[in-house]
């Protein structure tokens, strides 16, 4: 049964790995049921946060601007995680953001993992909801604050250990990590022509972009440009 692993949780600017960005990474290295080391960093997503994200996480725009670069954060996490299996609550969701970034930047990433959400659905049918918030409340797992990456990662580790104690001997194969499968397409950075055209549109129509121009991918720049043209029209010559 899994004795050494890294529990991980990410906070993001939204729900979609293709269009949203990593905001915070938290992780706990667990050995024989005890947290031995932790990793935590705020990430500057180079975009304005929506109000619902600020309310959910407590992370403000000012806090986010003080975060580190996404590349530095992902590199730091991967070094911390080493070759150990991951554990997460709906792990494929967090993994999708890591995978999108690593594919975009040519970084190899293949991981095995255990999903505590799947385990909770299997072993705790009597619990009404299987969200991490609800499970923590139901099982009396304490967090200093929910929806902050490190606190949620530590709670996920505690949830796994609880499930292992109760059900590990009965069905040990359920607690074996499996290879994560998530396919993404590489997103290249916006071209200089795209950025120049978009900047011209923004200035002409007096629109404030909610993310830094230099941080855009080609798809983002194209999508934003098309939206402006559809709503406001071209630059008059």
C-alpha cells in the first residue's frame, strides 16, 4: 500500500486549463502517514482575478501580483514532488493545469496518482456530498482555511490516511496509484503581429484588458481580438 506520496492542491483563476491559470500550489510530502515536508507558493497569473475567485480563496489581486512566475512555481513543485505518486481530491483537475503548462513549455510530465474523490465515492456512500469541504466537515478534518492550496493538500492527505485505515486491508488494490491520463494541445505564445493588432484595438476602443498582453497565447489573443471586433468593430482608418 502507498506509504510515501505527495498530496497536492492547486487554486486557479477559473475552471478550464486551456483558458485559465494557476494561482497557487500547495503540497505535502507524506511518509508512513505523517507529513514530513511542505511546499507552498502564490503564483502571479498576470491577469485580474474575478470577484468569485477572490471570495472563494481570499487571494486578492495585490497578493497575486506578489506571487512568483508560473514557470518558477511549476518547476519548484516538480522538484519537490520528485518521482513520487501524487494524491489529490479530483486530482485530474489539478493535473490538467500542470499538464497544460508543461506541454506548452516542453517540460516532460507523467505521474501516477490516487484520487481521494474516487475513493470517497467508493467507500463513503453514506456521506451526502463528496466535496473536500463537506468531507472535512463530516470527518472532523481541520483546516486553518479552506480553498487555500496547502491547507487543502494537507486535508487531502488526512482524508487518504483515514480511508486507508478503514478500508485499506479490505481492498488494498484501491489504494494503488494509477497513471494519470490527460491529453492537451500545445498553446504557443501570441505572435508579435497578434499583440500589435490587439493593442491597437484596445487603445482605439478604450478597452482595458484583464490580463497582461505579453502573457497571452495565440488562441487567447485570437479569441479576444475576435470578441472585440464582433462587439466594437474595426479601427477606423
